[in-house]
C-alpha cells in the first residue's frame, strides 16, 4: 500500500498542532518526525518532549526518523513518547541487528535508513529484521534540498532484490520529493513517500490531496 508521510521539519512550529491536523484531515497516513542530534547530522531539530506533546492530539502513525549516533540509547524513550515506527541509520549503529530487535521488542515497526552513498549490501543480513527500508534521496540534515538523481537506480536495484527474496518490506524515500517526481520514485520502487517542503509550503490540504491523487494512480 502507498503511504504519504509529511515531514513536520518543514512545518510552522508556531502552528504545529493545526498543521498536523490539516495533513491528517487531508488523508495522509503517517507523520514523519525527523530527530537530529547535531553529531550524526550537522543540525539539531527536536526530540521526545515534542513527540509526547503532539501524540495526545493525533491519530496518525508516528514514523520517527532518528538521525542520531548510537540510537539504541534512546529507543525506550522514543517508544514511551509515542512512536509507532522507528527508523535508524545503518551508518549510526554499531550493532544494527541488536538495535532493530530492540525496536521490535518494544512492539514498534523497525526501519533502516541508508544515506545516498551507503551501498545496499549493508542490508544483506537484516532483511528478516526490518519492516521498512528508507532510501535517503538527499544527505540527511536539512529539509528543502534537491533530490539526488542516482537514488532512482538504487530504488530499482532494491526492488529487484526484494522481489528475488520474496520480501514484502515497505520502501520509503526521503528528501526532495515533490509533485513532479513522486510518480517516478514510486515507479522505481518506493511506496512510502516522505515530503516536507512540498507539503507544508503553501496550501497543506491541497498539497496532500495532490500527492495522494498521484500516489493512488501509481498504486
Ligand atoms: C532530511 C530529512 C527529511 C526532510 C525532507 O534530513 O530526513 O525528512 O525533512 O524534507 P524535504 O521534503 O523538504 O526535502
Ligand atoms: Zn526524514
């Protein structure tokens, strides 16, 4: 199933609650929450208190993208804050298998993210341990960056691997996705679409509906 995951990194934080309700009402399925530690990535965003506070008023599936070093240290905290899914970076985990098991033990869905320069073979021995694979289409750290074209080949390659292994794992793509390239990334193999600026800049309701319309046509 195709799913849209608006990234609140691009939201107006003064009106965050209102904007989350708007994406929910327009039909988005997930809420993408970008947590940055200023070490794994250059920037710092937000963390547990924010998630806990928006959890009270949102029924969306909380898709927490941890751009932090050794995320294992914080899995319990993010689970307690209200995450439904936690995605960790393969590059940030010394014991990736352990961290993914930890996420599942908390009853959450486990995702693994790969930076644009990280090869797919780091996934070779963990296909049984993941519910979602996140292919980064920008270098993580900031919203509003340009989509890296080489991502298309990576998505196509992953699609082939998953088909050969007969694995039904969600494939998420994140960074620089807009109404003009979303159909192409879906054709290449992504079914979970993250979008920050293209959802929150302008009319949120109409942006989400346009994304979902295109995504429905590519189901
Ligand atoms: C980048 C984040 C993205 C970002 C996407 O480090 O992981 O989720 O918010 O923003 P856009 O859609 O503006 O590229
Ligand atoms: Zn993200």
